[in-house]
């Protein structure tokens, strides 16, 4: 690995522990061992709240000529900040880093909470464009995230101003399935391919579900969802399309996120008459807005839902695991460290964007090792 640029790891209040975990991972790479003595770099930002509610963010050390990696989240977070508070702190943080003359500002936002606000319809604002535009205008040079809601969202970034890396965190879930349930090629061929199927939540999610089906060589089931667009998070009906019998199969319902769980609840109830052996959920992001916990818990209690597997791109407090004992949270910090190591050494990130193949992974399970060349 080539020599890393001079850098600091920073974080808003919303992602402090996550940034610490990434720094810990980076220490295992020879080019980054020096950060073992500089872990306080995660604390470089000092938010100050005034009596009238206004905010400032101060930088506690010189950043001249250094790259600044800023971890942040505007979704549910460890600090308990509301969306608007987290965004304001993020914007102030980028401004402070710019004024401290950081060479580059890399904003790492694992889950962009406003990613669904990506359509210019009627006279409504486009939240994702407003967010990206603000970050770019303030001086962010590079935006890194996991699994944007749609591919077209990346077109909102002007490449002459900044770059964006939308890394497919779905690969973490595929790797987890291989490590936990498959283990070897024989199981993949004799159990997974004939007995598993991957199901989209709606027609729009068919592309994501198809990637899972292709990665494992398993059948695809497509759900066609009818929404009531006069109300948010409302589903009227679900139709199931499948070229293979569903009865007796292990179904994996795939989505990029679970918000209120209204869509997956409607889908799982629509799947029940087809008599699958079990139904599980795979989702990259887990906002779990109320009443998601109650809905998923009810499905599990009725025997309609077996397990829920998500990543930690959104903070999941211990209370969630108590509400959903069948919840598994897959960590993303190792992959985040790999991404940072790659960008700071000006190496190619294309390997992390390539499609995942279960058979190839089972032959080389060190795919995401930070120690790999």
C-alpha cells in the first residue's frame, strides 16, 4: 500500500463511536499505524451551543495541508440529536474544517437520511439536492456513502466541484449470508440454489433483489406494490410475481432500508398464503421509525417473520435488540476503514464497487481484509 496522505479523522457528535471503531480498524494497516497515538483526532471538533440555541463548531488543532475525514449521520444517532440539529452541526463542521485550511474534506455519511427526497415533483423541495448543494458550497471535496436510494441521485453532484462514492453496502449482507449460513460451495449448490429465493419489496426494488439472486444463483420473486400517494408510508395492496413455486422455500426479502416497516409488513402478509418455509428480511439501512419495531415484533410473534438482518449505517441502540430478539446488526466499520485507507493512499476503489459473487467469495473469504494487498 502506498504512503497515506497526512490526515485527521473527525466526527460530529452523531458518529463519534463509529469513527473510533474505524480508527481502530485503520491501526491494523502499516501505513496507518501512527494514528494509534492520534486517536484524539476524532475529538478535533468542538461544538458550542449558545443560550439562544445557535451553534458554532471549533477546530482544536491545525489542519493546514491535512486531509480531514468527517464521519457524520443525520439519522437516528448515538447523541440523540434530531435530524435538523444533526444537519446544522454537520454544515458548521464542514465550514470549520474549511476555515482551518484542511487540504481536502471527505464527508463520510454512511446513511444519507434525505436520500428518498430525490424527485422534483409538483412544487416540493428536493431534500437530497439541498443537502448535497449545501455540503458542496461549504467546501466538501469528497462525499462517501453506502447504498443511495437511487442511482440517479449521484447525478446531483457536480464532478467539477466534488466527487461522490456510493459504495454498495449490500455486499456486507451477502458476505454475512455466506459466513453465517452457507460456509462452502457444496451448501451453495445443494441447499441455497434450490431452496432459497430473494424477493423485492416492490417493483422499484427489483434491481436490488435481482443482484442478490444473481450473486447466489437463486430464484427471484418480485412484489408489485400499490401505494396511496395521498398519505406518506401507506400501502394499499401487494401482488406477488414468481416464476418458481414459493412453497417450502426460504425467502429473503431485500430492501435498501426499513423505515416504518409498512411495506415489508404488507408484503410478508401477502406471502403467507404461498406457504414459504420461512421469511427473513435483509436491509442495508435501518431507520426503524415508529411503529417499525412493533410491526416487526408482531410479525415474528405470529410466526410470519424469522429474522431481520441490517447493517449499522444507522445507530441501533440496545433497546432495538430487546424489541426484536431476532435482529442481527452487521458492522460496516471494517469496510469503512478499507474505503478510507484506499482514498487516502490515492488507490483505486473499483474493487469495492464490483458485483459480489458468492461462489468466488467462498473460495476467497478475505475479500474485505484490510491486510489484503
